[in-house]
């Protein structure tokens, strides 16, 4: 039997399951939250060691306090997009 008459393989989009893409949203949010906390800790330690910043100003607290939430939001948006573009083959 000739292989020339066989239909082409379906694209890899059939391998991407919608449930896995939806599961990437909370996973991305958790990783983004942890990333934001890590950045907040590093910035706080550097500021304390370089500037002896025992009591940073109000704006600095607001900025540092928003990093974990902002990281969670960005992670929840970016993780499903990256998973979808990768073809869902991440193991």
C-alpha cells in the first residue's frame, strides 16, 4: 500500500488539552506570587544592607507590597499562553 494516499497527520493542537491550559492559570499565579515575594525579599535585603533602610517611605512599602500580587496576575496570564504556544509538550 502506498503512503502517498494517507492523510497528513493532524497538527499538535489536538494534543493540547483545554483542562491542562486551565490548570496553568492557578499554577502560574502561584509561581508568580512566589517570584514576586522573592523579588520583594531581595530588594528589601539589598536596601537594608546598602542604605540602612530600617523604615522605608510609604511609597516604597506600596511598591514592594504590590509585587507579589502583580507577579501572580502576570503569572496567571502568561503561563497558559506559554503552555499553549509550546504545543503542550512540556513534561
